[in-house]
C-alpha cells in the first residue's frame, strides 16, 4: 500500500513539472499581463486593488511627550556604534565574479531560451505622421524593426508561426497605433533544470578556481 501511495505522489509531482508556465502579453492602449500555470491563474497586471479601509481617527486629546520627558527616557551611557571600516572592492575581484557568472550561465541560458516558446503572436501597427514623407519613412523603419525583431526571436527562442503581422501606413492620422498579443510559455521542468544546472556549474567553477574563491571572500 505504501508503494502505491509513494508512486502516486511521484507521478503527480512529475505531471506538475511537465506543466507549462504561460505569460500572456496583451497591449491595446493599455498593457495587460497574465501569468498562468497550466489552467491556474497566478498573477494579473494591472490587478484589481481592494478598497482600503480608513484608519480610525486618533483622539486629539492624546498627550505628546515633551522634550524634557523624551530626554529622560534616553539612557545616559548610550554611545554611538563604532562603524567597521569598509572593504575596498577591486576591479580584479569584480571581473573574477563576472567570469563565474558567465561560465555558469552560458550553456544553461541558451537551452532555457530555446525552450521558451512564443506562440499566437499578433502585431498590428498603423504608422502615422505629420506629413506623407515622414509617415512613409516611419513605415519603412517600423517594417525593418519588426523584421529584425522576428529574426532575433526565432534565433534565440522558439517562435511559432505568427497569427498576424500587419504594418500599415495611415497618411490621414498623426498618431501611430500599436496592438500586440503574444503567449510566452515554458515547461516548469525546463526552468528547474536551468536552476539546478546553473547552481551545479557555479559550485564546480568555485571549487576549481582559487582566484574566484579569493575574490568572493574579499567581496563578502
């Protein structure tokens, strides 16, 4: 019976780690961010703030301590605390810690970024300007920026085929309007693997580099 319970708990935890953490980005005049784990909502921005209850009014007749009374309350032998001299931080120590961070983050960061999925991307931009020439220039620059951004996302992340990418020029409007929607998701197991791999690589680097250990001791 105990093995069945233990096995059921293990399967349940395994299923939880296979669930996806999803961030929903929705921008249309106002920005809305929603964070979900599987089907459970976690965070919504902007969140609805509960109304704060007004604190009870203080009695105006309450007496305040006079300066003489507050002086009597202070102990006579009270001395200011002695400040310890601050350690000097050298550039060499900072560079050694930076090397530790870069070496520990390198491969794990690439993996977790590639496992981050951008899906249901919809982007609609209507370019406006003061005159036709400026509107045309803005339209060209926005097209170039959108193309570069999509290429960058596809290189470092996993970008699903966008639902809608539409950039237009509105010569009758002076304003540029942007509507954007996207769902960013990551399997929880991948996030946990990233954390443990990063910690393992950092510990290994720490114990195999004497200069890094000395730098961390100097900084701490």
